[in-house]
């Protein structure tokens, strides 16, 4: 959930930015302290596309990085013995995936 609203006047507050980073609830909590319960005429209604979470997508440069790491791992596979499965190429591929996950959240 990226949005929340006041139960009295229905003023909407964004809880996360477009990149999914939390913005906090300070504004909503401050509003609740002073809310008189009437909907303000200056508040515009939230549009449907503003309340929907966009799926994260890899940029072209990130896709290129991931493809390069996959190729590095694929070419190193023939040299990997069962006792050395954690090769630097494999660790590099895993680290790239972890970095993208930290940057964008869950990806398919």
C-alpha cells in the first residue's frame, strides 16, 4: 500500500515515492492532530493510476550488465569443478541479482 488517507476528511497522503522508498507518516499524523473532519474543496481526488503500484523494470543498461554477468558465468562453467561451484563468475552473477533486488524490489 503506497497511500493512506485521513478517516475524517479523506485527505490522501503518499507513503512511498515512485521508487518504493518510504516517505513516512509524519504528514498524516500531523494532519490528524488538526483535522476538523470536513473534506477540503481544494483537495483534488486521487486518480486511479496514482494509486496503482508500477512494476519495476530493468533499464537497458541494467539488462546489459545482467546479460554480461550471465555470459561470464556461462563461459566459466566449463572450468568449474564440483568443489568450486562458488566461482568468482557465479558470485558476480549472484551479487548483480542482489544489487538489482535491493534497488528495485522483487523482479520477475
